[in-house]
């Protein structure tokens, strides 16, 4: 295990047209080498972050019975409360492992499905209603405010991605204007008993969508990224930074020019096993019906991935992780 810094990108200049090119270049280099970078100068108010974290910590401190009053749906769509050890992310790569040592609360888009998807299985899954704990209006308000702020930040970063790829600034806009993003507050509880062999707080995986923007506690048992030589890097971002990484779709769009890198959340050393960890990843996804195909400028030689609809790509990985199976196809009832 090594401790390294990943690229640090200051977004502040990019909010003016004259500063976009230099920021896009820094992002391009990070995405071609490791697929991870931290972002500062992001313009998200501290209060928005603090409110979200405070509400999440208070929720996870409730009794199991209280939390189970907002259970996730039987379809395993990412809504509501997920109890400890409910999934194993390594299954998304077809690798069997014990359940991940975590619990979580998930939400999706605040707005309804676009009219063109009304009544379809994709609308039922990707735009399913959010589920909120009763009697906790501040919880809902903090989560919705944070979700909207991160959705707007993701749209800005995607426009910088477009510039970094030599495309028009708005290239991704029509593919993400009704995004199907998911936000999770994830609590990694203390580990009074040693984990099972092969069990982690979050198993090795790549993310499924366009990009992830994450804010997590910097404590023992945190986020690790895999280097090309196979070693794992422990990430220790600046307190004011978000960690950003690209997802599988950016690899598909760029024909592997950009890297959707493997990462995991490690167990704490036994001397720190009593420390819990809060992490809030915002998984930005495109429209459910967005067509994901290699950008023509990157199609030289062999195109490595067939064109696909985002909904089909996402559901295959999501259902394997949620149902903890290595079967390549599952009947989800949602696509």
C-alpha cells in the first residue's frame, strides 16, 4: 500500500470562459493517467455540505428499527435505507465476495421522468420516487439541496470534459439534461469483530456512469485507488476538496483513452477498528435513453465497445452487485 497524491484541480478559473482551457487540460491529464483527481474551488457552500453530513450522521445513529421504516424497494432500486451487508460491489465485475461492511441511504432524481419515458420500465426504475423518513423534514431538505448542488457541479465538470476531449463545450448536454444520477450517504460502521476473509467496507469496483463526486471522512479504512502496477493508493484529500473519478461510460465514449479506474474502501487496521466513516458519493449518470457510442475522434483502429443504451449498461452491473450474483443476465423487471 502506498500513500500518494492524485492530481488536484482548481475549478475556480473555469467559471469564467477565459479560464476553461487550462482547467480542462489538467482534467485531461488526470483522466488519461489514473482517472481520479480532487477538485477545489468548486463553489459548493460549506453550509450545504455541513447540513448534509449532520443529517446523515443523525440518521445512521438511529436504531435499526427506526432506519428500517424507510426500507429500499424490493426491486433494489437505489432509494431509501439499505441495511448492513446488503450488497457486494465486487459482483459488478463478476467476482464473488462476502457482503460489503456498510449501510446506506440512497436517493435519485428530484424531478420526474421526462414525458418521452412516461409509463416505461426505465421511468419506473431510474425516476422512482424517493423515500424519506417521516418527521424529519430537515433531512429531506438537506439531501435535496445537496443533490441539486452536486448535479449542477457535475454538469459543469462534464462541459470541461468535453473541452478536454476536443469537443464542443455543450457536447454532453443533450445526453445528460434529464440525468438519472444517484446519491448515497454511506456509513461504514466500526468493526468490533474482524471481517470475513475477502470482506471489505466496499469491494473492488469501477463506477458505472459518467463521473462520481465524493466527500468522505479521511480516517483509517478509507478510499483506495488501484495503480497500473497493481498497487493500491490510499487517498487523503484536502479538507475542502471533493474526490472526482470518471465512470465506465467515459471509457466507452473515449475508446479507453480515459480510465475508469478500480477502487475500493479498505477495512481499518484493528487498532482503529472502532472508528466509523461517513462517505457521500454522487454518481452522475446520463439520461436513461442516452446512446453511448465511441466519439468519432477516438474510433481509430478497433472500437472496443459496442454502442449501448445507458439503461441497459447500468442495470446489468447494478443488479449483479445488489443481488450478489455473477450471472451475466438478470430479470430485473426494469428494462
